[in-house]
């Protein structure tokens, strides 16, 4: 097979080159069609319950997403501040994408005067003196719809809650609201919070990251490759394979009807980091042979190289592809997509190294490489030191490794899971400051909705709604609660001479119906009760960014509802429910992809070496690296989120290459040497290539640390740590195991045990 590949590439080089050019052009044309998608909802499958619940709620009550404008003042009731709030409310209400605005000037005040029910705006007139302000202050304190929800209890902050229509553009919302704020707020600082704002900021930062990841990543990789090869032609050959892989993988996104999401922005970086490995090996050996045989032609040299390295390149490439495809085990949609795209890009890199590189080398003039005795580099000295330590003290190395791993593993219980998109940003950003303000003053920025079905005017059902409202208000993890039961109780009290004993749901259906009629004359009930009074929505806000806190609230609500067999509550949904679902999805996806990738990679190595022991030996460094990774994440307080959950499959897919290369060459050396001699020889030869491969991955991923998103930054940091751990496992732990235990599959003749891949 390899002979046919090299013959075809070297006999028809222009055909190969033209094919790769046309392939690149075709997919490059598709690249501009790719669109960004920052919606948290689209990261979970369309048939997942939490996503379906949001769609059901929107079908009943229309748009459910909100944007919150919040501002602070020494006294929010000062004339200047209230004038700005009113102006902001009116201008925001006029925007096309706005369905409803809840502000101190639009929410109602229910009170009784002269034995009459008065439902009026919370603020009818802006006070001009201190006496008027104090009267208004007392009225607001008695208004549960405003006090603590729209105006903070210390009167230092106020908010304008904007309910959006079903179809809108996040970027347009952010742009128009910022324009209104600039023209209206003056010197008063106005903050913007809410998921549409988070999505708009995520999209903007995604574009920013994409624009700098590729050029900076390419520059770093070019410098690294030149350091490896010391020759421009070799750098450009490797670069050609990487660029083709990136263009094809990114061009597939619009072709498949997918969109670029937070997870998929790291795709070009992944391909920059891993697609050069195969070409590095081939060109390095080609240069070595060219120095030894200056009289040989390029065609002869590259044919020999492909025959020698083709099998380990294919084997290492296939294990990487399988590791990446194990991301399909994730429930998170973009994680699955990333696995497919990265696997295709990596597969193309294998083909590029076996077809395109030989074809280009045949077409290019042969370079004259002078024979020279290379001075020992720092890497050579390091490998010599490792070889000496491992060969003289293998048991010490093994015991020390186990002790270190055990110490690091103690950090695993400290590992936390986080899926709240607000935590993508650092605490210094405006969007996090806005979120904190809403959490501190207005009961939280993360919404959860509970929908009840039945005759909402029935006192029995209304009492159950009231009981749920009280249950939510008594939950210390919940801030603001909005339910129709509250104004019903207030009207009942007011119409009974403001007697506190009547602050309850009336026992008459007719009374509730009248209250609804009175209330609807001055208030918009569309977001609370449907037209036929068959559905009502209770909403609560969660004042915190912890995904586990959100999950706990969601579970508490569901447990409370499930206790009543005749419960009218049919839907628990909203973005809090999605965040809670994502917590389980991340954990499940991480666990399943880790188990599957380790198992599949082990099986491949077993088949490759025809030995069960080989499979377990190959994944030992990877398993220990995973333990170290999760332990360090716990110690450093780095959360497991939708981005860092990808680490295991990527690390295993890439890290197994080092193990395969070591075992392959060790077995070759073992044919004529003792275990200690074979370890030394392998480390001093293939060890150098393994280090360069690992460094190429490290330098490729290090660009992620420039991201605007904390999870992506942490991913870049963690991949550096994990690949370094895999490298140490392959160069230190694996040789020690080979010396101590002398695995039988490595002891016999190479030709008897390696799978005949030709067949």
C-alpha cells in the first residue's frame, strides 16, 4: 500500500498538487458563508427537555427573553435620576424589538383610597422636593411589585426590565440600546444585563478571537517549525498541509448547515497544533537521508521515507482521529461538531503528508544538505539525563511517579462544574459588573419559569400558585419572584378595608375573575396569564452565577411540584433549566468520551501490536495524565465547562502518538539489544522527534491564552499541562515500566507481531 502511495505521488506530482489546490479553493469559497451562533439554547440537542420547554413557554406567552438596564445613584428618587429613568423607558419602549417595558413608570401600584381600589402607575409624578420624595418612598415600600424588584430596597439602584419579541438580532439590540444610553444617561452609568447582551458580547468576542487566533497561531508555528528544520522549504511544506486542513475543516461548517459557536472557534487552533506532526516526522527523516545520500534523487529519498514512516504515521493519525471522534459521545451539540470537523481536518493532514508533501518534494529542486556533526542541544542533554535516570533507577522513577500522581489526584474532589455563560468573562468586564449589580440589588439575572395549566380563576388552582410563590420566596437561593397570586392578594386586602387578614386568595371564583378584570384594565397581563386564563407563568430570578446553585434551585422546584399528584404545574423551564441541564451534560459527556476514547485507543494498540498488554500499557500514561489534569483543575479552581470538557478526547487522541512512537521504535531496538540499551537508544533517537511533536502542540495551543473568554484561556493552559504530562509519561514512566516488567509483546521479533497493515 505504501509503495503504491509513494509511486503515485512521485509519478503524478502535478495531479496531486492540482487536486489539493482545487480542494482548498472549493472550501475557501464556502468560508465567508459561515455564521456565528452564541445562543446557549443551541448548544443542546433540539429534542432535549429543557430546550423543548423554552419553546413551549414561548408558544404560550410569546417572547420570554429580557434585557435589564440598571443604574445606581445616591438616591434613585432624586429628580434628575427619575427624569433619566423615564426618558430611558420611553425611548426603549419605542424600539421595534421591544414587546414590553417594566419600569417604575409602567408598573402598577395597588392601593385603596376612600373604600375604592386604585390601580395606578407606581410613579405618576416626579417629586421636586424632599417631602414629595419621602411620600413616594413610603408608597414604593408598600408596593411589592416594585420594591426590591425594580427599585432596590436601599433606593440606591433602579432597573428597567425590557421584554423582547420572539425574533430579534442580539447585535442590533446591543447597538441600539447603547446608542440610547449614550444619548440619555449623561454622566449616570447605565449597565446592561441579560442573555441577549451576553450572546451579543460572546459573538463580538468570537469574531475578535477568530481574527487573531489564525494569524498569531500561524506566526508562532512558523517560528517553531523554522527552529525545528532550520530550512524555509521544509517550513512551507508543513505550512501547506496545515492550511489545506484548516480551510477544508472550516469550509465544511456552512456546507453542513452548522454555525461557528464558542467551542468551534478553537477548531483552527486545534488543527494548527496537531496537523503538522506527520509532516514534521517525514521531513525530518527526509533531511537526514538527504545529508547521508547526497547523490540520491528527491524521488528516491521520499519513497524510502514513506516506506519507513508510513505505517507509524497512519497508526498515530488514526488514533488521533478516533480520539477526536469520541467527542461524539458529548450531548453538547458543538462538541460533537468539533470532533467531526477536527477529525476530518486531521485525516486530510495525514493524506497531505503522504501525498502532497512527496509530490511537492519531487517538483521542487533538491536542496544540498551538507554533512555535519551537530552539537548537542539542550534537548539532547535532557534526553541523555532522562535515559541515565530511567535506566539506572527505573523502580525509583515508577514509585516517585505514582506518589506524585496520588498527591495531585487529591485535587479531583475540588473540581467544580460550571456552564453559566456569564462566567466566560473576567470580573473586570462591564457585562460581569452589570450582572453583579442585578444579582445584588434586584434578585438575580438568571430566570426560571414555571407554567401552570387549568382554570386559573379557580381558587384551588390559585392557592396552589400562591403556595408555590411562597415556597420560592422562602428559598434562600432565589431572589425575586413574580406570580399573579401576589396582585390578587393585594387587591383582596385593599377591597376589604386594607385588612391584613385578607391578604390571601379569595375563596370565590367570581371574586378572582373580577380582580383579573380590574387589573387587566391598567396592566398588561400577556406575560403572566394567557387570553383564556388557562395558563399562567410564575418567574423567579436566581442571584448568583454558580451553575450548581442554579441546578439546586431547579431540582428544588421540581421536587416540590412532584409531591403533589394533582399539581397544575406542567412546565419548569427557562435558561436556568438549560444551565442545569448543561451541568449534567458536561459531566456525562466528559465521562463517556473519556471512557470511550481510552477504550477505543487501547483496542487499536492491541490490534496494532497483537497484544492485550500493549493496549493497557499504551493508555497507562494517558490515564495518569487525565488524573493529573483533573486534580490540577481542582487545585487551581478551574471549572469543568463546555470548553474544558473537550480536553480528555483531544489529549488522548494527541497524547497516544507519543506512546505509539516510543513502543514502535523500542521494539525495533529490542531485537538486538537489552531492555536498558533499547530504552537508551529509543530515547536518544525517537525521543527528540516526540519532544518536537509535543512542543508543536504546546506552541499551537498557547495562542488560546490570548482569548477574551476565560474557558478558552484555561483550555489553552490546560492543554499545555496535559500534553506535557503525556510527554513525561511517554519518556519517563513508559521506559521505566518496559525495563521493570519487560512486556512480552516487546520482547519477541518485530516481524512476528506487528500487524500486516498492507493486508
